[in-house]
C-alpha cells in the first residue's frame, strides 16, 4: 500500500504559526485602538483645557483694584465701582462698555441678593437656636 507522504509538513506548521502570530498582533493592535478610543473623551478634555488656557484673555474688569486693574470707573446707572486695565478705553467701544456695565450691575445685584439671603438665613437660625435655648 501507499503510505501518506508528509512533504511540506514543516512549511504548513510554519504557515500556521505565522498566521497565529499575525492574528495575535492584529488583536494587540485592536486592543490598543480600543483603549485609545475609550480614552478619547479624556484626551479631548485635556486638549480643550490646554487650548482654552492658551486663548483665554483676562476679564475686562474687576470689582477690586489689583494687579493690572488699577483704573477706577463706575457704571453709568447706579455708580457701581469697578476697575479696568490701562488699555480699556482703547480696546472697548462705548457700546461694548455699556454692555459690560450692564453685566457688572447685574452681577453686583445678584451678589448682594446672595449675601442678603445668607445674612437673613444666619439671623433666623440664630433666633431659632436662642428660642429653644440651645446656645
């Protein structure tokens, strides 16, 4: 009888080992890509934060005199005091200044409301405690 011949057996084995190695490296590449995709929101946040810090300008004004904010001004309506940099009037048109002053007054009023509510809340809590003799 005829006996089976195993010519090229070594080549076949080598082919399969190359094939499995290729599969493993493809799997590793897929896992790296998958990891990068999973991390992409975090990487995007970091990138946006860096870009934001590069392109962010200082605020146009401050409630307090400090650093570059040395020139005192007050709003047209309620005379709320604020401070600006030396180049303020060069950078901003009268129209833009009026918009800024509107924002300054709005923020100032909101801040006052918050402080008033905090004081009222503290006072009512104090009365409540003294009424029950818990001091």
